[in-house]
């Protein structure tokens, strides 16, 4: 068990997971077969896309809980604890159950060299099988065609969040290549639910469903007759996709009422997404925007904030493999100030790197060795900024800030 605990510790590290990405289905399919194909007859809603997948999962999870369904959810990455990524009826898998299943994988299937993400998906399906769930919610990782969640054969409903440029090293350097990788999960008779997409993505999606014999249902943003538990204008699209997936479930024989949908949308939670944190009686907003599409959504949201024209203090940390130029160009506006910080324990962009970007004014930029020092700087100002400062750029930065803020409360 000691060795297994060490492996779990490695598995919990975002760097370990990122450095061991190896897309493909052959390994995980072999292991799942050896495990007896857990959940093989359980239908799944597979969620794909670049942004919004976690929010769609959160809405679905909340609605299904209100409807008292027996279901399993797997999402990625985690904020604080790897057990967040495997949930049964809204409760995280407990550490004992996770360690037991993980130890089995390490003992019997080490020679298959599963990737970290594949191990988590195997653990999830095995656990959900033991719990006799009636439905699965599977949030895809990087792509779709070769994503570990696609190893589960019974995926009658495909829910699609916004598709944009990200993970270009693995999926391709154009929106067309990325979309094709993600949309490859669509099969004959799939019911596909999507929000409005980039016109190129929409064309590819329409072409794909015709090609394979699937059904596409396009969803507009929901109206104001629903109250949402998650903040942000863009959440109206994510909620609409979730509603579409629930409607598709009902067509498959699930009995989920409108009241379950309404309550579920209202009670949905997803930490670290446009979340206001009260830190020593000061408001700091956190958001996990880590790529251009997410930064664009955050920038659009900013237009609704009071006093936004007086400038925003951005506490920004971005991993080296991300397109910081696109993020900065999208977020920074007149009167804004950039407090550049490293993403804890991750290779990150530094100020010296940014001087190569001529189109962005860095005169109002200060670099800090840690995000804690950037927070101290804010509190040293004679007057708190007119609008809440924003911690963003990486889910790992947001997670560390939230841990830090919680410790200060203790």
C-alpha cells in the first residue's frame, strides 16, 4: 500500500499528469476488458469541448441529484483533492475506496503503462460499477477521439461545450484540427447537444452528424426564467446544453421533471469559476480562465462590472505551454494593472519573456515571486481598488490561492 500511496501522490500532481500524456485507447480498453468491462451496459453522457465542460457537468450533477437518480460523475482536473474527480451522487469517492481500486490497477496492470488520466477513468468506472449506478457523466480530458472516456462504448448523448484553441501540442494547431479530434466521439444514433459555436466548428459539427447518422440539437442560451447557481453570462449557454442533455435522457426513459431541472440549475456549484472570495473583508474574484476562449468569456463578463472602466488589478499566472499573448491581449484594457505571478510548482511565463510582445503595454506591470506577495501588495495600497482584483490564468493558481485564503480564516 505504501508504494500505491506514493503513486497516488504522483497522480495528484498536475505536472506528473501533464508530463505523462499519451493519447490512445488501446491500453485502457485492454485493462477495462481485464476488469470485466465495468459499467459496460450503463449509458453515459459524454461531455466534450474546450471550455464549459465542468460547468455542464456541475449542472447535470445537480439536476440528477434533485431527481434522486443513482449516478456517477468524473471530471478533471481537480482543485484540491484527486477524489473530487470521481463522484457518486454528489459525494467524492472516499480515499479508502480510491486507494483500494488504484492498488488493484498498480498490482495487476502495471505492464500496460496506463497514463495518469487513464488510471483515474479506470478507477471511476470500477467504482461506479460497484455502486450499481444507472447513469454516467463523463467529462472528456484533452480531446475526444483518443480520450480515455471514449473507451466507454455506451455514450448515447454527447454534450458539447465551447470548442476553441487549446492543447495545440496534442490536438493540432488550428480550430479545424482540434474540432475534428473532439467531434470524432460522435457515432451513429448519437444525440448531440451543442451551444452556439464558431462558424467553422458549426459546419464541421453539422457535417459530422450527417456523415455518421447522428442527431444534432442546437441550444440557444436559456432565458431568465431559470435561476443559475453559477455566475457568468456564458453560463446560460452551459445550462442550456445541460437542459438539452436532460431532455435527451427523458427520451431514453429517464423521468426527470421540470422542477428537478429548475432546482438543480439553481443549486449547482463549481468552485473557482467567477467566484467572489471574501479575504479579510475585501472581495477578490477568482476564475480558472487558462486559455484564450476562457479569457474572452472573462473579458465579456468584465463589461458588466461596476467601475470596470477605472481599471482592474489582474493577479495573473500562466503556464509556459499556454498562449499568454492571446490571454493578455484579451484581458488587459486601459487603466488595468498586471500583477504577474508564477503558477505554483509549474513552469510559468515571466516578465522578461513578455518584453518580446511589442503590442502589449507592460508599463503597469509588476512581477512577484509568489502570488502571496501580490496579495500583500494589494493590501499595502492606500486605497483598495475600485473593482475587485482578479486571480486568474490557471486552475492550479486558483486552487493554491483558495487553499491560502482558507488557511487565513482558520
